[in-house]
């Protein structure tokens, strides 16, 4: 293997360890950070994500509440719960697990969360803060990608970063974060033709598409840093990314595995955002 592996699992574990100490000292001052997670329905993937988030909170000592609603819940009822959590002093972060059933507007729900408690960073105010380089909350996956690069001590300024994917939760915020760190950023999407013309120029390539083996060895520059956000099930039912790992790892300088790369970083950044929210709200009193 030519590339060095970026071990997201290990980086995230080290971050959780450091958080435990931080939370212990918060608790010694009588302050407990709290996260509320709202789950609507019984979507197995959502249930498993939420379970993981609650488990992570327990591990580091964050107080967590899981609030469940049936698939048939009304938008009004959900918004009323968010209002209550917005006022709850023991809750510093609120997360509504997406997707939501069709009778509920995701945008209305996202915008009902007070921006100070929007630990997913999806509220338009937080997105605007990211655009204008102000303090806010950044969506967990892009924030996790930056943390990974910090952990391997790779400076971003002046690098050409190519982000494949332009979703509101990954591609766009990742591009903005890199831009704010003085990278030169190219954003690619489904209409980019030919994709390889751009990916081959990347010093840092972020693949956030959701398509197995979209990126092959011939699509990257030798020595590139390859960040694979994709999560796909292959024909054998195995979890794989967007990058043809076996061939790309021979040519890349650094590469993230799937699983064990971006996924654990996304999870740990939710905890980081919750602590940040708690700190900021504690300071405000
Ligand atoms: P979306 O489906 O919202 O966005 C996918 C993006 O990929 C779109 O911008 C789309 O372009 C683009 N795209 C689709 N096909 C191509 C193509 N052939 N060439 C270039 N671009 C293409 O997905 P998400 O951003 O939510 O997620 C992306 C992947 O990351 C998924 O596999 C998801 O499961 C995974 N993920 C992983 C996380 C983790 O923690 N590891 C967290 C979040 C997501 P267009 O806009 O033109 O349609």
C-alpha cells in the first residue's frame, strides 16, 4: 500500500477521551452538557444512527434525551416539542434525525431549532455564518473532515481541494470550510463533465456522492489526499465508500477507509458541537 491510512476511528477515540476530562471539569462546576435527539418513526438506519449518538453521549458523560414520535406525528406536535426544548436549560443541543415523513417540512423543523442549539449546523443562520466566516455551528461531517486533516498535520491553505458532491449537509459546507481555510476549491456534481478532469487536479479530493467505486486510481493525482465520505452497500452487502479503495490506495498519499474513516469523525463532531453549544450557553448564562 502506497498511501498512509487516516484512521478516523482512532482520531475520534482520542477526541472522545479528551472530551471526558473536559466534561468532568464542567461537571465539577455543577454544569452538565445536554443533547436532545428527536426520532420520528422506525426507519432502521435512523434508529441505528440515533442509538449510536446516545451511546456516544453516555460514553463521554453528556446528558442525553431520546424523544420518539410515531411516523404519523403532526408537524405541529413536532414543532411544539422543539419549542419546549429551545426553552429547556438542561438541553444545549437539539438534533432531529432526518429524513422526516412527508407530512412534515424538514426546513420548518430545522428552522424551528434555535440556532444556538443547532448542533447539526443545518439552520440557515448557521449556514450563513459559515458563508460569512462567523462563529456558528458547522455540519458534523465537513467539520470531521477538517479535524482529520489537522490530526495528520496537513495544512490546507493554498491546496487545490476538489469536492465531489454539493449537498447541503456535506459537499457545500465542506467546500466553504476549505475556502475559509484558504484552499482553492472546485465543486463537482452530477453535471460535471468529465469528472476526472477535475479530480485529477486535486491535492485533496473529497468524494461525497453515494456511488460505489466512482473514483478510480486513474482519477487522482499521485500523492493526493483522498477523503471518502460515501457510504454504500456493495453487491455482497459490505459497507464501501465512493472510492475504489484497493487501487486508489496504491497511488494516493493519504486515504480514509470505509468504514473507520469519516463516519466516526462525523459522530464525534456531534459531541464536539454539543460541548461548544453548552460552553457558549453557559457563558451567556
Ligand atoms: P446527496 O445524495 O444529498 O448528494 C450527492 C451529491 O453527489 C449530489 O450533489 C450529486 O450531484 C452528486 N453526484 C451524484 N452522482 C454524481 C456523479 N456521477 N458524479 C459527480 N457527482 C455526482 O448525498 P449526501 O451528500 O447526503 O451524501 C453523500 C454520501 O456520503 C452518501 O453515500 C452518504 O451516505 C454519505 N454520508 C456519509 C456520512 C459519514 O458520516 N460518513 C455522513 C453523510 C453522508 P447533483 O447535486 O447534481 O445531484
